[in-house]
């Protein structure tokens, strides 16, 4: 009887280990992640465009693009139907909450060959310390173009600096 009981116990233990061994399957699984970075800073989306202008032969004038993209003039210039717009910028920062923009305080020259005009009175569409929304923000820039009397024809272009401080 002892022998039978011992045999039964041994069989139960072996079956227990066998069922554990059969139920203990494993597989190597894969885990992945992508770490991405949004560069902190400013991106120029669209440039400032004053459009097509016919200068007066006698007097200078100005063309202004406001931050909403409206175009106005002073003097006897003729504003020809064409594309014009305020400059557009996007800002992004993943650790800051607001931003302040610095535009040129004076004038910059735009050139066509050896001919030039001044651009000045830069304005921005947002106030200082504008909040970022979900780490992003955007703003527009307007300015005034000074057109000389009998300004030489050509396509004029140049650059100006826009600086963003994040707080």
C-alpha cells in the first residue's frame, strides 16, 4: 500500500510538472518608440510682399502693408493689382510659455541690381509676452516701403531680422 501510495504521489507530481512545463511557453516580443524633436525657434511661413507699384515721376511716396495684409499708399504712386501680403511666422518651444518679438527699429534696404529702396516702420500683430498655445504660436509682420520719385523698375528684395525671446 505504501508503494502504491508512493507511486500515485510520484505520478501526480510528475503530471503537475508536466502540465506546468507544457503551459509555460514564451516568446520574445518587440517594443518600439520614436523620440522626436521640435526645434525651438521661429519659422518664416510667408514673406512680406508689397506688390506691383508704379512710382510718380516727380514725388516720392510710401506703400504700407499692415499686419492684417491690407495695402495703403501715400503720394501719387499707383498700386497695380497684384499679390501683396504681410509676412507670416510660426514660433515653437517645448519648454516655454510665452514669447516676445523684436523687429528692426530702423530701416533696411531692398535691392534690384544697384538700385534700392528703404523698408521701415515694422509692426507685429501680437503683443509682447504672447502665450504659446500647445507649444506653438504665430504672428504677422507689416512694414512701410519708401518709393523714390521715378524709382527704377525692377524686382527688389532684401532681408530683415526678426528675433524671438521665449519666456
